[in-house]
């Protein structure tokens, strides 16, 4: 009789054999290190760009935590500490311009540079809407409007130092202004959509939908801010 093929009757042996064949097949399949599209690699934060992004986010985090704490315990005065914090925040919030910086020997198209710029800009905006605008919208009427002066803070008002700092440049922020409050509320609602758009852009999922979300949220932002001035 011709030799019969060996049959794996034992369930454990069959399972191990299937896993081994699957591993071999995956090893032979090329895997892209970064998501691809017709525009090329989505390689955000590579090299020097990543270092610059980390520096900016770290400075913002330190001001929002350590700087705020030192003002709250009256180790630092509210003014002129607010000036240094405001200048740092203004410069760091423009971190998305570092998307146009190429590493040594790196060759990217302008579309790839603009794509990274959009991702970092919308990411920064989405984090700001949730981390900054959300508490403001919730606290404005009950706790922020009663603060009388935009020139100085009483010791029991130091908890509101970050918002008071912003209000020194935009007086609508701490007083009753329904249009401004509505604008900030709209921005809070747009924040999660912006982060969702960033996730889709990074993963190359529903690319056009993500770009439409970015355009709509920022069109509404610029329109609303110019309409209430």
C-alpha cells in the first residue's frame, strides 16, 4: 500500500501546527512601518521635529502644573508671571510650524509637510478645547464672572489665575458676554471631533471625512471669533 499521509488527530498538535504556519506566513508578508497613502509616509515627529514638539508640549505642561501651583501658593506673583507664561504659551501653541522642518538627508514633498502641519495644528487645537475651554465654559457664570478686577487677584481668587491671565488681554473672558460664552461652548463641542479627525488622519481611515471635519471646525472657529468682537 502507498504510504498514508500523517494526520494530526491530537487537537494540541493541530493548533501548534496552525500557529506555526500562520507565523511563517506573517513573516513573509512585508509590513509597512508607517501608514501609506498616495502622498507618501505619515511619519509625524521624526527626528528633530519630534524633539521640538516634545519641548513645546513640556513647556506648556510645566506652566499648567508647576507654574500654576507656584502662583497658587503665592510663591510667584500673578503679575508679571502671567506675561512670561503668556509669551511661552503663544510661542509653543505655534509648534505645528515645525512640521516644515526636514531632518538631515530627509526629502519630503510639500504635501507631506502640509499634511503634518494640519495634523499637529488640529491636535493642539483639540487638546486646548478640552483642557482649557471646557473648564472655562463650566465655571464662567458661577465662579469667573464674580471676579471683579482684571488688574489684580485677591488671595482667595488665585485658583482662577490662568483664566484671569487670559482675560487681561480679552476683557470679554471674565465678564458677562453671551456671544463669547457661546463661542467657547462651540469650541468645546468641536474638540472631540478634532481629536477624532487626527486619529483618522494618522490611521489613514476616512481621510476625506477627517479633512472635512478639520475644515468645518476651524471655519466655525474663525467665523465665531470675528463675529463677536
